[in-house]
């Protein structure tokens, strides 16, 4: 039997789309929350962000929506708004990323919801927030990477700014939304009151600019792309070996001394150019030449294994398929399977109440009928605002038939 999870007492209405909000909802769902994903009539657009597809649903959607029950609802219509309120009656958390002003126009803004549901934690994920010079403007990860400065420090040395090759801003915004929700729920345990939680892509993007912002605050220098090298630490970069490149993340002089001993250059730590991190930073080009001369005699994987066991942080530069096949990835349960769905496991490990993987991501409007039954909603009253209802009814009927046959077999 699966552990119910640390958040099994929570009910979450996730009306968000694309990445930040859905990722937040999945984190909560993995740890036991009952998360109901509400999609617009056309569906979450990431269902079509493929190939690849599984049963017509793109991998992009599958990566962000497991452990959720799904329904579709046209909230632009009064009846849809009425049904949303019925769902919120028993909810602890409401996650959404509607365009700023949309819920307010429907009479469902944060202040309206707080008056109606004083214990509700209402979390909004947006591009720039509701006010300020960019208030209400739309935001997507890559555009935010550009506007908040991440691209300006990413790329090859002397090269053009480059987008980070994964949606880091969206994902961090989702994680910050989780943190904010849990903070608000913790405070609610004392005050009995919910509150409005907001995370914006812009704020979260700016918050990621470490150590570039602290450096700028202190020295006024504007950072530029530096390839894989760290602006403050050396050696902290990719280095050529006799085979594949290795990344060395040497954080202190002890590690540097160990590295040099293992690669046959015990003299380097005593070289005046390399006696401290500060000196190594000044002379990083010369140090790279010296290290790569020695590293040319080594095979990357074997050297990486030897170095890390000796306490020198490092890693072979690997591909996605190598990461999935890695024994440690499997040991840490970072690849999970539910039927024919395969996903990435939760990185949050709790000893007594670990994450669990109970349901594959929902088909469009898959759980509409059971959700309506739970809130005692009249299907005929809301039929016009429930796209996918007929398919859900058909699926529920088929499940009932299969169940009956199983019992009588």
C-alpha cells in the first residue's frame, strides 16, 4: 500500500497551464495532496507541445501533471465560475496563472476569494505581477531569461548571450510557489486564515543571478558570458582529457592540492600563480593550459571516479540517455513508471512520508464525473461549461462495466 504522503490532508485546485503552476501542483500531488487540474475548453496547450506523444498527449504535458485528477471547465461563463466556487468550498489551495485582471473581472480576484473562503491559500503564478511598469504583461521562460539578465551571463566566452537549455525560470517559479504555499499553510495553522501568494517569473529570474548580482553590487562590473567557467572560483570549468571532457568544481585549496597530486602535478599548488583561489582566478588561462597538459594522459570516466572518491567534486559531461541509465539515478528512484507512463521522480526525499506515484497524468477531462459527484453538482446544470463531459461519462461507464465483469468472473 502506498504511503499517503505528508500533504494527504490537502485539497488543491490547480487551474494553471503550461509549466510554472502545473509543476507546483505536481510537487504537491507527489507528496499526497489531492490535486484537481482544471483545463480550459481547448485544453492545456502543452498537450500539443510534441512530438513525442503518448496516446495523443505530448511528453511536455506528461512531465508536469502526474498524480492529478483532471477536468475541463469553461470559466468564462457564469455557470463555470459558479462550479469553480463549488470546488473551492472544500479546497485548501487554489493555483492559477490567469492573465492579470481576468479573475477580478469575473468577481473572483484574490480579495473576493479571501472574503468568501477565508482559509483558502490562493497562489498566482504570473510573468511580471499585477502592477509596476511591466504589470500585467505576459511572460514565457525564454523571454524572461532575456529580460532579467540570465542570457547575458550565459554562453561561450566572448560569444553572444544564450538561453539556458532548460526552462529554469519556470521551474524555479513553480518551486517558489510551492514554498510560498507551504509557508502560508504553516501560518494558517496559527491564524486560521489563508492568504494570497504570488510568484512571478521576473522576480524568480532576477533571484537566480547569483553570484553575478552580489559581484555587481560590490565592484560595479557587468558580467558577460564566460562559457563553463565560474566567475569567482578556479578551477571550476570543463577541461579536456584524453577522451571526453571533465568538469572540475574545485572549491578550496585542499581539493586543488588533491587534484594536482592525482594527475601527477603536485608542484602546481606551490606555484605563486596558483597558491590561492584569488591567484588562480587571475591566472586562470595559464592554469587551464597546465591542467590540460596533465589531463591528456587520463581517460575521463576513470579519472572522474578516482577524483570524486578522493573528495574532489567533478563529473564527466554526460548525455541524457547516460543519466537515465546511470545506476545512481535508478538507486535514487529518479525514474518512475506508472503503467506505460514514465516520468522523473521527486527530488524531495522524506523518511516517513515519501513521495508516491499513484496516477499517470490525466486524459483530457478524465475525472469530471467523479469530481462533480464529490461536490454534488448537477451534471445537467453545468453540461454547457464542461467540455469533455460526454467522453468522461463514456469512460466512467466503461470502467463500471469492466469492474462488474471482474467481480462476476
